[in-house]
C-alpha cells in the first residue's frame, strides 16, 4: 500500500495536541455546584465518569482516520513484462592434442572448458550450442536454452577422441550451417584454437565468406603463450616427459576471419586473459531486454474515511447526550 498524497500526513502531528487540549478542556469545565462534596468523594467515580474519556478517544481516532483518508491510500498492483531478444551463439572448441600444452593451468584444454562453462552460466536468454573439432568436426550440442545440459555436454568433451589434426575451416563451416536458418537477429561463433588449419577440404577464409553472407560474426581466440610452451609426451621407454614445443597459432588467418565477418580476434596467453576475453565477448553480445511495467491503482481511502466520520459523529453524539456536563 502507498499514499498518493502523503503530504496530508503532516497533520497527524497535530492530532495528539488536539486530543490533549480537548481532554484538558473537559476536565476544567465546571459542572453542577454542591454545598458539600464529601459524600460524593467517598462514593467514588461511577462508570459514566470512568468512560467520559471516550469522546476524546473517538475524536482522536476519527481525526487520524480522516487524515489518512486525505492522503489517499492505494493498493498498487505492478505487473512487469520482459521481452528478451536473445543471441544465437555457437561455441567451437579445438580438441587437438596440442591443447594439452601446459602454458595454462592445468592445461589449455581444461582452462578453455572451465572458462567456457562460466560463459554459459552467464547467459540468460541466449541459445548456445557446441561444436568440437580436431581432424574432423562434430556437433556436441545443438543450439539450446538448456544450459545445464550444455554444461554437461561440455564437461564430457575430451582430447584424443577425435583423430588428431586441426580442421578450422570445417568446424567454422559447420557452426555457420547451424546458424543459417535461425531467426535470431544476432548470430555469433566463438572459435577457440591453438593451431593452424591443416585438415579438411574447406579453408577458414571460405567459411568466413559464407558467415559474412548470412550475417554471422566470428570471434576468434588464439590460445597459447608466445614462443614455446611445456608439453607432456609419453615416451615408449622413458615414460612421461615434459618438453618445450613451439606455439604455432595462425594469427593472420584468425584475424582475417574475424575482420571479414565483423567480429574480433583475441590472443589469450594465460587463464586470466582467456576469462577476460570471454567477458569482453559477453559484453559485446549482450541480450537486448525490453521491460514494460503496468501499474493498477485501487483507492482505499473509503475504508478509512467512513469509519473516521462515524467516530467523529459518535463523539458528538456522546458529548451532547450521555456525557453532557450541566453547568
């Protein structure tokens, strides 16, 4: 409940003053005179005498209710409608063996999965899908609003399941194909890789041309530090060994793909940088939300005004009849 004209509530300050003045005036008003009052004092006050405060109480309560009614109490029923214009996003994740390099913690692949999960959890009305690739590309999850299902599908992805290689063009084309028939006004591919396109029959540039034609923006992320990165290999005789291997990211190609589609290219050299990149992409591809608020007002002053007037009428009635004082 709220008051439409709350400035009337200031008058409530004067209600106790009016009540005290009325009661004090009633006590000082002289009544009938008697030659001796000792008998009346010994008899004690009657019930009528004890109740003579009622008119003052009724007056105070009546004035309070009348002032509250002047302030126009209202019940406000607020209805809020939200209209979300979501973004369709295909996440494309490289699962080639080079993603096991340990320049990220614990390695590139696990860091990419962890940050990707956080990105999914931050979406609200966007459909998100997942494509994984190495020498070939596969749809791990179609576009969906079921984020818990998508997180489960991402958690099940492993390196080494798909034949080794890096078919960036094939994976990008598959993502674009998933987005071509959707009705979303904003369509996005987030391509994460640490290598060069060395498998597949379709080049990344050709796939980017198709993406540009149907309005798909590509955000490309190259993961790996500059120079060399530690990599654990299984030696048939010496066992597991840690070696330094060169980082070979085709940044020129990824930059061209991003520029061609109106997206951006990012280079992530550690976990923090990768998380910041996903945050930046999330800011660039925010869901547009329109809110409409409808407020229904229902006046409640009558429920206070009429009882207040009734109490004031009752105060006048009692003061002029039952509790009338004779001079």
